[in-house]
C-alpha cells in the first residue's frame, strides 16, 4: 500500500471512530419512498398507458425530480431515493409526508398521500388505481 493510501485509510478510520464515539455515524436516509401500482380507467377497467406519475416530497432540494410514466399495461414503479448523512444517537426516525399525483389526458387527476420514515426502505404498494374519465 502506498504512503498516501495508508494516510487516507488512517484518516478515514480516525474520522469514523470519532463520529462513533461522539454518538454520530454514517447512515442512509430514505428521502423518497418506493411506490408501485397499476393505473386503469374506472369506466372500463382498461390500463391507462403513458400517465404521468409525479412524486412530491418535502425536501425537493435534496431529491432529484422524478419523471415516471405508466407502461402499456398501466403499471408504474417509482424508485426510492437514498442519501448518506450523519445519524445521531437521538435518531432520525421522524415521519415524512409526501404525495403521489397521477395525471393522464381525458381523466381527472389523482392524488394519494404518502407517509414513511427516513430510516425505512419499505415499498408502498398502491395496487390498482382507478382514474375517473372527464365528462365530455
């Protein structure tokens, strides 16, 4: 191992040890929960392809915007977004609130409230979502 690599390894080890002893340590936080579902028409039960699925999260400055569309069979999968940060002994398990919006031409917009904790990685399965057609 080269001297520069050895020095970096020692610095990293000392930093992690100091953080651990101070009651802080690196942790992965879930700023956007994973969400899956299927979008169908409430009128006939057929899939709604190419509907826009938008996640609204409280810390949009930390989370890259999502641009998800439903597949041909109406399914969608919003991936989670994690960031590494420093956790403390008091814990960061407070609840996070967000919204999922689905917008498709010819249908009323759909909004669903989401709740998750920063330190969880559970996928929220919404099942079948029925969009109401707009009156002609």
